[in-house]
C-alpha cells in the first residue's frame, strides 16, 4: 500500500473509532477496545521503552516539557523560544487562578485535573492524522492546549505533566502499548504512583480515571509495566475515598436524591448486599433507568458508571451536572418533580426484580 493511501486509511480508521470523543469522554474500556482497530491501518504497534519522543496514533509526538518547567522554577527564561515563553506565561496565569497557598500536592493535582477536564474540550483533531498546516495547531502540546482550550490525549497528558513539573510534583506521560493513547502517572506524598487520564474524563470531571492504581487502570489501559513504575496507591483515589456503603441496589434512588439536595457533583457507593454475577443485570437496570428518569426533569443531568475497587467489589459512580435553574440546590417544586420521577422508576424496579427472579 502506498504511504499516501495508508495515511488516508488511518485517518478514516481513527475517525470511525474515536468519533464519540469529539465532545464528551467515553469510558476507558470503550476507547481502548475501539482504538485497537487503528493499529491495523497505521501498522505502528511496536512499543518503545521511553517516555518522550514517542509517536501516538502515527502522528502526534510526546515532547518533553522540562525546559518550560525548569525555567519557571529557576526564573531564568533566556533559553526559551518565544513560543515556549508564551506557553509559560499562559501556564503561570492558570496556576495563579487555580492554586492557592497551603494546598497539598494532592489538592494541587486535583485543581489541575478539574481545570483540564472541566475547562477544556476533547478535540476533534484526533479524528484525522492529516494536519491543518494553515492553522499550524495540533492541540497535542501545552501551547496549543492552553491557547485553544482544546486537546487530544497527548495534549492533555503533556499539559498535565507541565503543571505538575512546574509545582515540583513528579509526573510521567504514559503511552499505551499499541501507541494509540497517552495519559499520566503522578507520585504523591504517600510515596505511591497513580494513573490519571484527563482525556477520558474530559467534559465531566467524573474522577473515574483520576488517581487509579494499576489494577483499576488496567480495566481500560495497557502499557509497558517493565518501564513505567508500578502504581499501588489507594489513599488518593478520589472515587474510593468518597465511597458510601448502601444496603442494596434499591437504596440508590434515595441516596442520589440526597446527594442532589446537597449539590454534590460526584458520588460513589458499594453495597452490603453484594452484587453477584446473577444480580449484575438488575444493578445495571437500576443505575441506567434512574439516570433516565432524573434526566427527564430538565433540571439535572446525571450519568452512571461502574468501577471495581481493590477488593474486586463493584463500585457505582454518578456524576451530577446542574443546570443554571438548579444552581440554588433545587427549588421545592423541582425536587418534588424529580422525586415523583424516582418513585415511578422505583415501581418499575420492583417489577423488574420479580421478572428477573422468575425468568433470570
């Protein structure tokens, strides 16, 4: 196959497999499974044991951010190019905006994560490997990301690392073994490494891919474990740190509504009544139908996803987005309307349980 033809086929493959990433983040598992087809067209699946100068999706290169972070920490910018100086100025403005005195390294990391996942959009630039030279932007580097407020996975990863390095927090950019994706590893004050994938959580800041250990990260990522350090930390996994324990799956509606009344954005739980393999369909039905019912209120948007904790238990996570009308923690009228939706959904769940026990 000629090089030109191969390049256009690669563009088509990436477009087909990453289309959903243009405006919202898909789950790590979905992205990993779908993007594997890209390798067939690109023919570039040989992993390399290095962090920088690695080509992702056949086009985007992970580049070192140390010159900029070193200049920030030393105060000497004389060796930087004009472009890098502009990058540094933009990054300094962001740090001044989101970082306050007395923050721990974890709090600083969380502030950067929220800035990137809530303030950026997943760029459609990754839908094609054909560069737009007229604009000379790829959104795969901190300069373009901070200037355009848009990023592909390489842009998220290198920008996140730049902020960490500027603040003296050890950080690495990790690439997938099949060279189609990149994310970060960060080392916090417990001495442990954690995986954080801002691209996967872009637009929602669901924390589903924030500070994962190797076991959690491996559910949707594959990487060179011989080269990159092991991530064994649990302390700073946000989803697990806020996890509630509910009696059973039927406790979910009241739990969600209580979180809404308290204006929480992210919640998670496990269950005393363990979700066995036989109950997984029921649990999925509850989570999804509850979201559908609440979203019909036009005041909220919630989405659910499942993770596994270190003990192998299923963890149910919800992210909750509030409209402007709900910014006052919901009026009584709105709350009554949503509660009515939940009650109707609850009736359906009872029916579904009977059906499941009879035919499941």
